[in-house]
């Protein structure tokens, strides 16, 4: 069966998966953890093949780290599976309940989305994470992982799928796509696949968005800002800016641009430049910023359109602004609506910033690096959405649910209301 | 300025609209109601031109009814504006609040989506409804109405826009597109327009979805079902089926298909056929159903693939099924995931149906015609979504909001948590 036929079958079976009881879904997660432990050697052997191929193909050492599946990754996966079992059921939450009229009750209740396609980077641990999130959330999933870990993926998928079936979940709850050509086939499955979650480079996510009618939840770039206000505690500002830029520069919630209020820029910029320089950061700034940074620290020249650049590295754009208004306008114009932080002790200024910045995360006096599902206490994260529809920011289990309306009556018909024989009374019950 | 430039400006101004206080947004609604009353004659004159043109072009009388803007429509619009002012503010709702650690508080708060493009049918009252929904929800909007009411739309837009500006809302809060060519321009505004809401035929909605990168909230067809179980009260079943089919056959929540349990079909089908026939409904059924309906009532023959047909008229598909399982499978296969109702007195059967039918509305013992924003008590409706992402079913003000995460700290940095110096304690506050 090709992906198209498998997606069709999955769609027909998805109501079974949606209505699987919590105990069964948690049992599947427990069985996956068990099976991973029992089959650890087979997984490590498959991964060794992937690692040997990576070495042979001259894959960079930093990327090789992500391809590796060792005892540490196994333990992380098992810990994640245990945490996930502890989380409350995301299905069946009553989101609204209203009596429309005597004996006619409307309930909005959370339920799984249905069939989800996830295309993810070459990281064997991601296969386990994603499939367990889909199981806990009651969704069927088609999984396509990076080809650099195809041997590991094949073994891991077999183990995860078997454990799910052993727990009594439908055979079609999880499907693996192995060929790159199957991605294009997956993109054509509108009507059967309800949501696509692509993880990877901006170009890859854009390709997906441009080539499918299926709704896509993906994030574009992460151009995050730290704005240091005139009423900032400057020591705090240095500390937060350095953490935002350097704690893990390659990820999307790292800051790319530092905006500084002109009233304090002359005093603040040399201080932050020194601290950044000590961490290996190079500044790229406007002429005004470069002058204020001083000659002791290097600051390259920047062109206006470069303010939209996601460096993903130890490089940072710097600009001096007149006030919070100019900072907000700059962020809304050049940013990626991901996460932006203001450093200030002035409540009014902070309120303005947090209301006017049009981003998934608006922070005060803390690092942009907090934008993450684990740090938000979601237990797990499917990805970070910079779109505004459905889910925004870090997406946890809730982002994999939709809702349906249940209406229970006793033979109620609309004609009685249209003719004025009866009237709605709308009483909220929950 | 073309639509592209106007959308760009709107995007830059949208944070002002998003943060306009409730009093100001309500004041704008009150001013619109006032201005409509004061300028009624001018509106009626413009509408008379549209009506004369429609008459000249031989537009059908049933459609002419929708083009007309008279005292009755004016009063409906004003009543709607008054209701909308009474509704609670959809902005600033605290959806979640969690202390991540001492003094580090995360809040998920509802906020407007930003810039919305609405393309709607030729109905002058819709222009007023849609623009007032956008104002109440804090969104900027680009409005494109049907060309058959262009004279009415022009006058109404000028009045609505001026009232909004008089209330202090940004000049760019509302923009009108008048040319059909501007629709294609609007579809290119990804990055500036956050959401498109097309209203109209299936073909039109599909065209929009296929030709834009902007997220689209639209409904496809409405193929709704009534399933009459063996444990149904048959008199109730007749009443609900007739209402679902005939109360307003042209709309999407009218039922298209009647499914009947085989155990009672022999008794029930002739009864429901007679009641439907009295209302002018023609049945199209399987051979088995045709035989059971009997010779006294006409029942045409149906082919399997016709079960996906949205008649929008006094025509109904009929099928005999073995049990609730076959009914559910039929609905999930041939339906449009809109609204489906079961008639039964058996709780287990009802629970199975409501859990397994993958539709926005799953009903028990009541008419599918209840699927409507007004009847759900939303006060107003932007449309009905048969998609599962973001909003599902009738979409009220809440569907025009997204959320953002606010994080307030005191100089908190991620490095302290990464190095184990500090630990999250995740305490839910709301």
C-alpha cells in the first residue's frame, strides 16, 4: 500500500483511535518504554550503521551528535514516556456548556484532530517523542524521519508500533514513510490527513506550505529581540541579553537583535559589548551604535534589511532607538513574531510593549530562551508555532486537540423557534 | 494605494487596533448604529440603484431578496450592533496562568488575530455585521462584498468606517476592496493578512484555498445526516427528520441523508416518507429503502457516490443500515463533517455515535438545523467552519481571537536552569 491508501485507511480508523480510553493510551506508552529497554541492543546496532554511514559521508561532528542514539538518549526517551503518562487526559475536557433552552444542552468538548503527518529531522529520539505525543493525544500519525537515521528509525518504529498494537490500539494508528518521494505523496493526502507538522529548515517548511492543501503548523524563522529601556536595571539587562544570545545560539528562541534606548545607550552599550565579546559574540550595528560601543570592541556595520536576519550563531544586530514606541515598531516590522523581551522597571512602558508587540511571546525582564514547551511546563513539545491560527508559541498536547459540539435534546426542532413558539434562554452551565 | 500597500499599512497599525480599549470599540458600534439611522435614506437610495440593476439583469426574485436593504434589514443590523455591545470582551481573557518558578509567571491571554480579509456574498447587511464583528474583536479587516450590491456597499462602508474613526480607532482599521481583481491581489498578501474568511459557494471557497498561502477559515459543503436508531421514539424521529430536511433546505445545516436501522425500517420508512412527501420532499434511496417506502410515495433510485451530494433542496438520500456502526461508517465516509444527529433512547448507542462521528456537531434527539452561531448563543456568527484547526462549527467572536504568552520575571535566565542552579516548580495559578 502506498501512503495515499494508508492515509485513507487511517482516516477511516481514526475514530477508534480518538475514542481509545486514557488507560489504553497510557498502557501503550508504558509498553513502548518497556520494549525500548528490552530491545536496546538491536536499536544501538541499527544506529551504529547510521553512524558509520554518516562518518563515511563526512557528516559534520555537530550533526553526528544528533544522529546518535545511545544509553543517554534511551533514558531521556523513557523518562519522557513516564512523564507523558502522568499528564492529564487532553481529550474530553469540557470547554463550554450551555443550556440553550429547557432540556437542550450544548457542550464544547476537546477531541483529537484525527490524522497528523509529521516530517521531522534526522534524530532517532524524535521518532519516539512524536509518536508518543500522538498516542497520548489520540491521533493517528504518519511519520517521516530524516534519511540519515533510516536504520535506527526502522527499528524504533517497529518497536513503538508493536507496543501500541499490543495495547489494543488500531493497527493503523502509526505508519512510517521511509522514502523521500513519499513526502510529496503525503502532501496530496488532503481530505484524509488533517494536519501537517514539518520540522526543519525555513526553506523546507516553506516548501511544505507551498505544496499542499492540508493545514500546516510550522514555524518560520526565529528573529527574537531584547529591548533595553531607559528605565532598565542595566546589570540585569546585560545578564538577560547575554543569556538570550549565547545560552544556545543555534535555536529559534535565541535573540538576534539588541535594541537600546538612546537615553542610556552611551553608558549601556560599552558594558554589554564587553560582556558579549567575552562570550565570543560579534556585534553588527548602525553607525550610531558603532560609535557608542567604542573602539575597544568590534562592531561591524549593518544595512537596514539585515535586521531580519536569523544568524543562529554568535552574531548580533544592534540598534539605538528613541523610545519603546520605536522599539515596538522595529520589532513588528523586522521580527518574526516569535518571542521578544523588554528590560524595564517601568510598568507603563512594559504594559505598552507587551500589548503592542505582535508576537507569540512577549516577555519582561527575562530571557527569550524561556520560549519552550518544557520550560512552559507542557511536559513535551511538538514544535513552536509562529502562525497565529490554532496554536501559537510552544505547542504541547493541547495543540494536537480540536473540539466538537455535542447537542442533546428531546425531539427539539428549529421550527418551534423560527415561528416564535419557543425562545432560547441561554444559561451557561460551565 | 492598492490592496497590497493598504494591507501593509494595516499590518503596521494593527497593534493599535488590538489594544483599543473595550469602551472605544463599543463606542464605535454605538456610533455605527446612530449613523445608519441618520443616513438611512441615502443607503436606501443607493440600494434602489442596485435593485434596479438586478431587475434589469434578470436576477432571480429569491436572490433579489438578499440584495435588498430596507427598513427591516436596517433594524436587524441595529439590533445586532446593540447585542454585540452587550457581549463580554473577547480580548484579554486569561486562558492559563502558571508560576514556572518563584517570581517567574507565565500567562496565556487572548488577543486579536490582527488583519483579516473577508470576502462575502452580495448582502448589504453582511457588510455591517462583519465589520462590527471585526471591530468588537479588535481586528483590522479588508472587506470585499458581492458586486451586485456595490452601490449599497460603498455607502454603508463609508458610514461604518467614518463612525469607527470618529470613535478614535485607526483610519486603517477597515478597508474596502471594490474591484473583483482586488481579490487576487488580496490572496497575495501573505505576511500582512493573517486570516482569510471566504463566504460563498464551495467552488469559490476552494478557489481561495488553492490560490493563497494565507490561512483560510471556510466551510466546504454541508452533507448532514439524521440516523434513526432501532431504539428511537419514532414520532420524535419523524418530527426531527422533517425539521432537519425542510425547515430551510437551502442552507448547509439542513440534512441531506436519512439513515434508518433495519430493525425498524419496515415500520418507520412509510411513516417518514408520508410526512416528508406532505412537505414536498422527494426521496432517493437504495433498492432496499425503496421497497420499504412502499408504492404510495415516490422514491427515486440512488447510486453509491450520490450519498455525498448536497442537494440544498427538497430532495433526500435514504439508506437502510444494520446498526449504529454502519451508520457511523457511512457518515464518516460520505459526510462533510458538519453536523449529524442520532435519534435514540439508548444511552450506549448515543454515546458510541457521538464519540465516533468525526463532525463539528454530534447531536442526539434534535434537529441538525440548530448548528448556527445565533442558536448556540454566540450573539453573532462569522461563518461555519468544517475545518478542524483553530475553530470548528459555528464561529463567533472567540474564533477571531488568538492568544499570546506573557512571561514576567526579575532578570531570570535559562542558563541557571540548564546548569541545575535553579529548578522549575510549575504551580498553576489559573
